C-alpha cells in the first residue's frame, strides 16, 4: 500500500494500479478492516476502484503532545491497523436482478451500439443481459454503481456530446462499464434501456439498491411489465 496526503485532512491509500477483481477484493478487505478496527481520528473512508481515501480530524489523531504532525501519526496508525490484511474472507455480498426494457424510447442508443459493433439490437440485448457484473464502486451520484464485466463485444466509447437529461433508471454503456442512472441527470453514456427498479430510494434502508461487491444480472422485460412495475421497489 502507498500512502499520500490529500490536502491536510485526508489520506489516499493506493491499493492497486488497475481496475480488476484482485484490486477490488483488496479494497474491500481494507474497508472491512477499517470497519472492524476504526482508527482514532478517522471520520470516514471513501473506496474507489483501486484505492481508499481516509478522511480524518487532525485534532483527534494520536497524542496531542506528540511532536509528529497529524499526517505522520495517521499514516502510522493506518499502517498498523492494516498490517497483514488479507482478502480471503470478505463481507457477504448480494446477487441483484435488475429488469430492463431495452430499446425504443427507453433505450435510444441501442441501435447505434448495435451498428457500431456489426450486431443486431437483439444481439446487444442478449449479450448485455447475459453478463455477470460486479459492483466495483458507488459514486458520481447517490446509488450510481459502476459495473464491471461488460462483454468485450459491447465496449463502446462515451458519446461525444452528452445529453443534458437522462431519465431515472436508464441503463447505459460507457467504455468497458455499464450502469444505471439512479436519478435524472446529465450523462454521456450510450443509453440502451431502462429499469423500473429504484436504484436509490431515501426512505429505504439501505437507500441504495446496490453496494460495493454485489453481483448484478440484467433481465429483459417487455414494455407492459415495465409500465406496471411497483414504483416503490
């Protein structure tokens, strides 16, 4: 692990150098250890693809009379806490099924994605729904999960001109990842469908449908099922 300051109240812990399942497992292991053994002064941690940022309060780190600056004391405490951490045993994760109505007005870029890869729209749906996806991280906005595992045949660059409005629940492809917009927002991914499931619901506990480490499978549905889905789920 490589520790570097991120301002005077945060530390960046580099755990890997690439987006892959090995780095992801190490990130989860570090987070699990910090949950089990919180370091004095730590406010919160923010995991990413291959790193974790620890935010801390300098006034609460270690012994106040210590001549070492808060950053050095915090790094020493983190090194001690994370020593020997292994990714062999991780917190349990869930397998989440997400129904998707592909194409048409709900997936306006489906045919463009198909043409780019010399596929039919049905081929794109089959490949996308046949994938086994891993939630690498949640970010960008509440409930937006970055999913790895997109079939190589569907890897598609982001749009050159982002849309100003992407509806809630829209499923998109951006590069080698896929994801679901949890609320209306601007976005530059290729939109191939929409799900009636709520990815983020403030009244739900937890409010986000997907969490780091979960597995996701997409299930194609028709417009009738989409329109009659219970909006509270």
